[in-house]
C-alpha cells in the first residue's frame, strides 16, 4: 500500500518529498510552459482539430510522474485525457486532479498499489 499520513500530521512534515517535488516542478514548469506553448502545443492543437473533424472529442497522452504542469498546458490545447494518473510518490489522486482541472479532464489510473 502507498504511504498515507494521518490527518493530524502536517502535509509537508508527513511527506517532505512531495513538497520538494512540487517546489522543483514549479520552478521548472515556467520553462516547460514556454517550451510546450512554442513547440509541443501547436502540434497537439493541429491533431485535436483534425480529430474533431471526424467527431472524435478525446485526445490523450501517456504521462508519468509529476504531471500537473503537463496537464495544465495540455488543457490549453484541448488534450483532455491523461493516463495513467499515478498515485505513487506524487500523490496524484483522481479526486485532486478533478478538483484542480474540472470535469473536462478525463482520467485513467489513480490506483494505489
């Protein structure tokens, strides 16, 4: 089973690697956002537009690890399926992702093994 802290513990004290990981991704995500918008985003948007011509409303990408920056950038170009959402060390639960990104985000995964 994955590590879960008791509700009485402070999140940063219970899982310091989670705080450090999110902090590093926030620092790194500014550069990633620029790269995504200039390089990757236009290609995904082109694919999405072509799929919609054929009535397909889902465009997904395979993701691993800390996916929050990727999801937020992907949603801008209508990439609306993320798989797998991994509970693991990053604590990426479907509930958290749904709360953060809304019902437009389709999710596969979220298992705590």
